[in-house]
């Protein structure tokens, strides 16, 4: 596992840095692992995102500048130098699929060992991938030994047939490589690439919620991510190509104002539920093109904000219904991300999903926790927590390999095609 260093000191294996690359913001969170395994937040850096759209790089130079600005601010507040980062990846190019693998246990005592677990996971992830896609995660859901399911760790159990059910997350090779290239051009090394909703869930959800069943909805600027958990494991992931930016654009168009002023209005008095549009609040909307300024109230915004938020949540519900676990969500829906902070989002979500909903905040951290105790920072904090809980995944060859890996895959595919043809 790679770590960041304090200036003038030897390597400090207790320091981590997470990089959340979003559509509207770039966030860097620096933390230190205490002896008890708890993360102490040392500092954060935030910059406006440029050169990015729905998790995909559209202008590399602008994205590099935005990343560098956030990193510089994080280094200043934390008092450390950031060398390596755990990077979040999201976007509508992300795909998730469930798979199953089966192997036999042929030793005389039939006791399952770690090597058998690795073999069955390898068998489960041996799916046909298009040339333009790459594995990001292989997430075990449960193991089955001789038809006995619900096993979390089969090591030590006796059996002759071992099965594994896993959730496989893939992404577009070019999108992942462009993210990696941006980070490297910022002077950093990529210690790992982690699916953002998976990371954010580590910061927001508790073990009981994942066991009972929960739909985790991260409403970002350009996209909304979904992760469904049941019986302690992730069962489904999905992406909706709309987020808080769509609400901002609607406000700008509806009120005939600039996007910048629309964003400020949304943050201050945005409302998605009529009963919460309380009188007495207002925002002075500056006139555009010589027009007089006028007061805007939450009541004025509900007809604009509610339809778009309802559309986003309805699309999430449609995606959620693709998994059978959607019928077993005892813990309801947990919302996070900047879009969840719009007044009335919880009430609207309960209406759309037909189950309890709440806003999820990062927890389980110390230090400067108040700086990140907001849904906006769930992914940044989650990247650190994910790294702590999955240390063996950090620093894998793929994430630190150069861009030639993509071309190596093309060559491999060409050789296989020739062999099949012959």
C-alpha cells in the first residue's frame, strides 16, 4: 500500500489521501490512521471542477489545473505533502453485473483453504468483456458450499463443491485511463481506483443497514449513483445521467438568470416539497439585461425544482427495480451527495420510493471531522475508509500501469482472433 509523506521525514504508513473527481467539484481529503484504526481528518481541499462532464474528462488541461488546486489546498491545511491518492471513479460508462463461479475441492480432507477462495473468485470473474472495458471491482456477495448458501468466509469449512456469487463492476478503459492521466499530470500517483458510490457507502452506511437491505443514492452534480445492499453485500450498482446540475439549469432557464446565480438560489432557498416552502424566506434576484431586481421565494422554486428531482428519483427507482433485492430493503433509502441537500428531497424520495428515506452523513472519523460532516464530502471520506478496510486492493498493477495496458489488451484480442480463425 502506498502512502503520503510528511516533509523531511521517513515514510509514514499512517497517512492517506482520497481524491473525489466530480462534475461540479474536485475534493481532496487527507487523513491519518490512529493506532486504534480510526481515521483522523487532517485537512481538505476543494476546487470547482473544470474539464469534466458526468465523470468523464472533456478537457485534460483544465481538469489537471482543478485537481492541482484542490491538492495544494489540502496540503496547506493538512501540513503534509500528498504524493499518492486513492481516486474515485464514476460516470455513466460504469456497469455492474452479478456473476457466479464454481470449483471443486479435490484434497483428501476436502477442507476449503484460501487458495480455493481465490480460484472460485477467478472463475466468477471470467466473463467475456468487450475490448473497450476493464474490470474495476470484483465484490464477493456470498459463498455456497455443497448447496449451503449465506457463507461469508468459507475458509476452514469442509465441502467438495465451492460456489461464489460476486458483483462485477466494469468501466470504459479510455475513461479510466483519462482519469489516471489527469492525476499523473497533476504530479500524483494513483494508489487505487475505487467506484465512488462504493466508497461513499463506507462513510455513510452502517453494517446493520447493509444487512437489512438499503438503497444508497448519491446525488452528485452531473450524475446520480445507486448502490443496493442486502445481507451485508452489494447486490446492484447503477448510474442515472442526471444530477444537481440539471436542477440548476432548470432554475436558470425558469427564472431567466445566469447559471451562477441559479446555483446560489438553489443552495439557499431551493425546495422540492410544497409543504416545506415556508414563507419569510427570499432571495434577491439580480436583474439581467437592465431588468429590475426581484425577490424569489421557495414557493416560486417548487414548480421548477420538484419535477426535475422527481424525474431523477424516478429514474433511480427504475434502475433499482432491476434487482430482486429491491423488494427487501428493510433500511429504506439513504441519500447523500450535494443534490440531497435541497430542502424537501427526503420527503419527495419517500413519496417516490414508497419507503423511509433519510440524508446520510459521513461518520466514524475524528480529527477535523466537522470539516467533512456534510453529504458533499461523503465520497472523499469514504475513499479513505475504503482503503483502510481493503488494504490488499490498494496499489494494484492496473492502477499504476501506464496507458500501454489498453493496447496490450487489443494485441491480446487480435492474437486470440487469429488463433480462432486458424
